[in-house]
């Protein structure tokens, strides 16, 4: 009897020893799970999603943004250009409408009439409005903008460069007359009236007034006349 038991025990031990390496290499057997169930687990197919996902061509966020950036930039640029064009068209339309209001070439007369209303306003360096006073270029720019809607450069030197050259014998009302009152650069500007006269804001301690190009001081420092492009055809 004891021999039969020893033989059966030895046979069972041999079987377990033979099966255990296979189980150990295949799956970890939880505590309490019998060997038959473990063997069944080894026969189940293994699902490995990481491998399949690694093989999929899924673009990352950086790639998507980089691809979309050129199209977005092009759209923004197109919108900016359209806005800029609209703004420029509005400014031109406003100035044109104001000039068109002076029919039969009366824009120059309207400009002069407006300038004459500003006589006796005091000179103020850098002044751009009646409330503060005017310097020479501030006076000219204010008159053109508020009488006929024409925007001129901000100082006498740039106004001289922007205008069309006019012979003294061909000057008209509203042309600009320029002077060198200090050094070799253009430093003073006025608005031509007629018969050699012009209106301007002279210098500190003085007011907007009418003077003659034939006066010794102005004749000596006279540079020439220019016609703003905005009134070149009227």
C-alpha cells in the first residue's frame, strides 16, 4: 500500500515539473488558480494594441498646425490688404467729394477765403490749430485740409518736395511759395494769393498776415513756387 502511494506521488511530481516551465514562460499564474485553468490561458490569443497603433500614420498637433499656417496667413494677408484698400479708397473719396463741391474751378477761391479768415492768429512754433496758434507749415496744412480736404506733408521742406514746380510768371491762387530764412534748406512757406501777394504765419511775435514777394526781405529769400498735386488740374 505504501509503495503504491509513493509511486503515485512520484508520478504526479514528475508531471507537474514537466508542465510548470511552459506555464512560467507563458503566463503568470495567480495564486489559487489551478494548473488546468492556467493551461487554458496559454491557449488564448494575445491582443497587443501598441504594435498596431505604432504602425498607424496619425499626424501630431504640430504637423497639423504647420500645415494650416500658410493658408491662415494668406487669408489674414488678404483681409489686411482689403482693409487697407478700403481705407485708402475712403480717404481719396472724401477728398474728391470735397473738391467736387467747389464747381467751376472755385476750389482755389474757397481755399483763399478760408485762409483769410485766419488772419491775426498768433504764431506758435509747432502750432497746428487756431486754438494753439500756427507755425508756417501748420497754417498751410490746416487751410488745405479744412477748406478743400487736401492733406499736405507736415513741414515746409516736405511740402516743397511734394509739390509740382511752377514758374513765377505762372503762379495761381493757392500755389505754395517757399523761402530759405535760415541756412540753405527750405524753412518757410506761405500761400500765394495774386499780384505778388501771399498769406502766411511769419515768425514768433507776429500773426497770420498778407505780405508781398516784392518786399526786400522776401524777395531775397524766395526759393520758388510749388503746386500741390491735389489742385494741379484746377
